[in-house]
């Protein structure tokens, strides 16, 4: 997992579904019934545990999004840590509810953990994992728009990343080649290839005078020339290796 859905609304929907699943599971299946609980007690346990699941997941949703915005990345370790954090606060939350005057539960913490909490965690973990993976698919797809600016304030070009073909040096300028209505166009900006490469690290240098968008690489014309979308460019020996992996 390399992304996190940043929508609080989506995560609260997951929290609500979790709460409903816990209520149905606890109230109908009664996985930890010892024969001493009446209808009222089962309803309070089922309702309380489900509400606390929703609240704890809401806390998690806010916390994880703050972390995501701060570090601008997400990975498997963070995902595992966040799910662990949810279960940790959920454990203490439902145990406090279990021992409260409402239920007056008799289990010790270790008994509660082994008899009740582990069962809840086992039925809840697959739901959380599947739901969070599904949330990634709900992230709106945003088209990457590149903004090139020159030394002159009026020198500006905004194009989609997918439309950029290559950039070539032109003395004190760079010439940007891009697609518009499926035709190749170009624009001169007062800048340097070095600056362009620093600003747009996905570009590959194939020659001291040329950078390419690797997604437009088509094939080799010969050992010294490559074919891009609607254009061909020379390749120098010093940069050939970076192209051989494409």
C-alpha cells in the first residue's frame, strides 16, 4: 500500500460498517456467551462495543490523515501500526465499558483479553483490511499537470504529464515538445536543462542536449538514435545505460 485515502467521510463510513458488523456478530452469534447474561446485558454489550468501534476508528481516521499530510507518504509499516493503534485504544475502551457500572463485568483484564477481545479482533481484522484496501480505489484520479516557467514572468507552459514528449537545449533556452490534439508542438522558454531536470525528476537525460519523458519511448532506430512519439533524438554513450532498462 503506497497511498492512504485522505477522506474522513470515507473512513467514517468504514467505521459505521464495522460498528454494524460488530453489533450483528455480538448480538446474534453471541461468541462469548457464558449462559449468565440476559437479553438486556447482551444488547448493552453489542451496542456499546459497536459504538466504541465507530468512535475509535474515527480517532484513527483523524490521526492517520494528519500523519499522511505531514510526511506525504504511506507504506505497509504505517498501515500495520495504525491498525494496531486502533485495536489498542479499542481494547482499553471496551474494557472500561465492560467494567463500568452499566455492565459490571467480572472478568479480569487478562481474562477479558483472552475470552472476549481476541474473538472480536479475529472477526474484525479481515473487515478492516479489506475495507481499507477498497478505500484506495475511491480516491479521485487527478491528472498530473506540469508547470514550466522561464526567467521571463510571461514564460509559462502548463501541460499534462502524459503530453510531455521531450525537452531539448536551445542555447539560452529550452524547447519543450508536447502533444496537443495528437499533434506535436513546441515552446521555447528561457531556462536550462539542468534546472528542468532538478524540477522534474521523472525525466531521463539521453544526451547533454536532450531530456525525455520515458513514457513516450517507442524503440531504438539504431544504436545511437531512439524513436519517441512523433520525434527522433540522438543518444550519447554516457547516457545510453539509463535507456536500456526501458
